[in-house]
């Protein structure tokens, strides 16, 4: 059994790729490191690299049936450069993902708002289409945050606060600006690219550093979501974001919550754990797709509220390499078995049918519980007790 690890760099990310290869070997799986330029579309062959005797050696082989792909392949310059290869891969193999983002920021907030259980995670969000719209949103909330619709790493994110007649613009540093200067800034920077504006959620530490809780989720060998690791990201000395790539730090969840949220810490932890279980399945249901990995970025307010900032498609690996390697190798094995069954018996269509039946069964059980509850309430009512003799007479007549 073989899987492909598709990235854009010619050199494997040694620390992770070595570990992942060894974990795959334990599962009886060979890992082929490959780039789009390694693929021969005409022959269906790939010249990739395999770790053999602690050395990455060139290997020519058939295109693997399952490929763990980087989402960076599906956007920007990469998408243009490898257009033919991407089209070929989508047609010829199963990819772990076939787009840059699982869900865009504005669409995510719409999904949350309409969801009965997840709506408390939602943050009021609108797409910036005009300067007038930005000002109207700012008048409503006083503090707002601007984010590119398509972005990663917390780049180009800014806060705008209304201060009487003037404004405070915060990106890398605080800056007082006038209405006219804000209008000019909008024309220069924000009118030429798709941005969203959100109500600013104050998610900060006791030392006023921006924070969020990253929950890294992976599918395991049973095709179930599992938390590889949760940690709090702290934007040490940063003004806006808590992204590690911009110089932030990380902390274990429990000690951080205890130190910063005190009596609220257990409530917040329970919410993080609960939403970590619910969100992945609900997103797959909403998009009608299966995913392999995602990172939840949760804002934590001092009042004990949890808000979902965004869902990351390609969360950082380094803080939890060993756990990711274990889970991912298990998932690879599950997918390869599924593909083998699909090839022999048409297994995938059977799985989809069973999933539908399972959902219908769950709804039936839910409705039955609801009706049983209503029946118990009726039985405890005065009218039910009063009519008991009449029911006995009815039974006697039968």
C-alpha cells in the first residue's frame, strides 16, 4: 500500500516527513514524497522520493491512489503554475483536499448564524463593498476588525476603533487618523481586495496580548475526528493577532485558563471540548464533503464566551508532530482499505447509503425521545389522573 505526500517544495520537511514515514511503515504503508512537477500526466507515473535506510531516494512509481495534498497548491501562483497537474490529479486519484480553504470566513459566520446549536459562536460579519458600509458598521459596533476573505497566517488583519470624531487604526501599531485619512486608506488598501468586517471580539490575556485557542483536529484510523492537540496562542507584544508565525507564543490550555479566567476557566474548557466535537462533523455535513484535518481558532472572552474566528485548512504541525503522524497514518490505512473495497465491491456508494440511513435513524430516535417525554408529561398531569377510571372502564368493555 502506498500514499502520496504532495507538497510544493522539492525537499521533504524532514522533521515531520521522516516521522510520518516511520509511522506509516508500522502500518504497512509506503510514503512517497512528491511535488506537482514530479507527475507525468501522459504515463501516470511519478518520480518522487522515499525514505530508504535513512536517506531520501528518488523512486519512479505509479500515481498513488490516495494523496495527502497541501491546500496551498490550489491558490495563487501555484494554481496557475500547476493547472494541468491539478486537473489531472482531481480526475485520477483521491485527494485529501482539493481547495485552498475548507470554508471562507464570511460563509463560516453565515453557517454558524443559521445553526441552532452553534449560533452562539458566530460573530457579526459583512463583506466590505463600500467605504460607506464600513463606516455604518463601525458606527454600530465602535470597534471592528478587517480581515482578507482569502488569507492565512494572520496577515493584513487590522482593527479600527471609533474615538469621538476621529479613529484609531491598529495594524502593527496604534495610529490616530481622521475620517478623511480613513477614507483614503480604504481606497488605497481595502477597495482593491475582498475583505470582511467583523464586530471586534476582545479575546486577550491579563497582560492585554491577543489570544485564541487553536484546536488541531485529525481523522483517525476509524474515520473519526480526534484532537491532536489544543493550545492557546498568545501574540506576545502584538497588537492584533496571536499567530505563531508572527512571533507569538503558545501555552497549554489548562494552566492558561486557570491563570487568566480564574472562576470561569472550567466553563470555558468544557465549551472548547464540546465545540471541538461538534464543529468538524457539522462542517462536513454543511459542505457535504469529508475532510482529513482542520484547525479551529476560538476566541475567548473574559465573560466566558467562546467565538469561532475561523477554520484553518492547514494548521501548523510542529507543536504536535508525533500525534499527527500517529493519527494520519491510521487514517491513510482506513482510506486505502476503503478504496480497495470500493474498487472491488462499489463500497463507497454503500457507505453513503448507510450514512443516510444512520442519520434517518438518529432523527427517528430523537423524535421518539421527544414523544416519550411529552407522554410522561401528560401522565403526570391532573387530567390524566382524573380520567383513570374512564380508561379502566374502556379496557373492561374491550
